[in-house]
C-alpha cells in the first residue's frame, strides 16, 4: 500500500522512533521533582524545548508543548482574545483556515464576539493587502500554507501589516513547519508533530514576548501556564527529534518532491479529461497537489484508488457524512466533485508516482462508466428553447452529469435550469460552467421552496 495522504498524518520518522524508545526509559519521571530521575526528565524536556524553539524561530521560554495542534490553536486563540479583551472583540480569519481555527471562531462569535472572514482567490490565497484590521481587532489568524490545496499564504507581509497596526497575528504552521521556519514578525504560532513525522499527541504553541496573553483555563504551573497537565516527555522528545531530522533533509527533499508534484499537475489533465487542478502552481508546499474530476463520485473514486494500492484524501462532499463540500474548495470557488488530494511522503519513489499516473485514468474511467458518463456532452437531440432538469434528492455528481447530458439539446443562447437540493451543486455547477465555457446565469429558490434552481446559458 502506498500512502499519499501525509498531509493528514505522516508516519513516525525513524529518528523520532529511536528518540521515543530511548526517552521511554529516561524521561518517565516528573520533571518538576528534584531527585535524580526528575532532574533527568527536566534535562530532556529543556533540551527538547530549546531545539524546538530554534526550529520555530523563537525563545525557549516563549514555547510551550500542548497535547495536540488543535489544542495549541484553541489555546492560542482563546488566550490572545482574552488577553486583549479590553482592546476589542474582533477576530479576523481567512476563509480557508483549518477547521480548528474556524471552530474557535464560531465559539468566539457565540460568546458575543465579532468574526471577520477574509476571502481568497481561486488559488486559495489571501491578498497581502487584503487583511483588514481595526483599532478594536483583538487577533488575526492566518495559516502559513493550506492543508488541502498546498497554497502558501503571504504570512510575512500580513504579519508586517498587523504589527504596524498593533494587532497580534497567530500563524497555523502545521503543514509547513517541517519544511522551514515561518518568516515575518508573527506573534503566536501553532503546529502539530504528527504532520512532520513526530508522534500524535504533541503540539507546539509559541507566544512571543510582548504579546498579551491570558489563559482561559485554571492556572497551572506547567508550560508557562498555557497548557496544563503532565508533559508527555517521551513523545515531546520524539517529536522534536523528528522535526530536526526532517529539517536536515528538507532542502534536498523539497526540490525532489516539487519535481514529482509538477509532474502530477501537468500530466493529470493530459491523462484524464475534464479535470481541474487547483491551488497556486508556484507558491505552494513542495509535496501536495489537489485536483477535481468532473462526473465522478468522490467516495467511489477513493475506494477504487484504495483497491489499486493508493491512500489519498478528498474534499468532495460525497466523501463526507455532512454532504457539504470542503469549506476550502467552496471559498476558492473551484470544482469539488471527484476531488483528490495527493500529499507525497518524504522518500517516495518516482516509480510510485508513475504507477499512480498509470492507474488514475483507468480508475476515473471505471467510475464514470458506472455512472453512465462518457465525458462528452450528448447534444444532437431535439432542440428546445429551455430545459428544466429535476435532480432533487440526487447527490453529487448527478446534477452536473445531467446538465452535461442535455446542454447540447438547447439552442445557443438558451437556458437550462437544474433543480437541486444538493449543497455541492452551488459550487460545482458554476465551476462546471467555467470549465466547459458555458455561462452561469445564477440561482433562485426552487418551485414551492424545494431546493434551488441553477440557471446555465449555452454559449456554444
């Protein structure tokens, strides 16, 4: 089995594994105790903190270890908002932040705070000058790179603007920290060890000096009061050892993986018809690529790739229990159906990538055939001035498939109306229009309040 989903979790790095086994014997004691075993545990913890701070680019006393990256984000956001509650209640986030950030924003809004969401372009990137902060802005949040499409954000520029306005910026560096430090005068930074090959259950939270920060949980003497509870010293030691190891390999491996990702980005549209490759083509993580396939059921596609020996991820609504498309793809305004996220592991063989490129067209073809799709609009039937397609109760990708089948049955300039109650249609029908050079007219409530009516004008 070939794992192409390390953006979710990377396997434990061999150096991290060795450090974990050694620390299980040496780092089990309470580091707050003065006897020999406690002093040995404290030495391991202090050394790990210094090494992690060096990798992050902060002082050791500014960095705390947390039980997870999500815990670090929630703690960082809550503590910064609480520390600046007299300044104001506005929280600024990008529309493509990790769900952990957006959940924290929802909690802030529910408690009476204000949340401002910053839009992104079709590559998933915020505008460097489009991150507005005000006198009453308590905190701004921006990821260093997107976890679904790989696009890098202009963190340094946004951090400079925030510093000039006196507003702290929290950076979610979970996806990028293993490749290098985050540039710019950020105020808070969070990351998660299992993203770079450390063990699960270890996060980092850095709070630079001068940043107002007031934990919302009861006071605790550990981790500067920011993360209460007994530190998991063996896991922390393993996480930092893995981080140092992947950083040592980062420059050479990043160059190699960029070449493989470029090959995937270029060849997938050549090998598979009706595919949209998403995310910035240049300013991106070296190992991650995402594309969406028209007329494909995402869940079936992932299962078929799994049967062929490839583990990949997806942002398609038809792979989600909520039946809603990825908030990242929705914010970008790109196709969500048949979405595939490939994140290559360090050391991946070139032959594995070539095998994936051989298998993918066959798999997509099988899935489309099961849905009765050839990839071509039907056309050539009796033409009518207007058509209404009722796909109520049918899920992605059926609304788009039915639209593609009949678009040729209306004269150029006429309108096809698609009735759908599938949330993904709101994203996929406009994206289909852009891919197929048709005009998306708009949407309106469906008849008798049932679903939504999406209108498409045939251009040619």
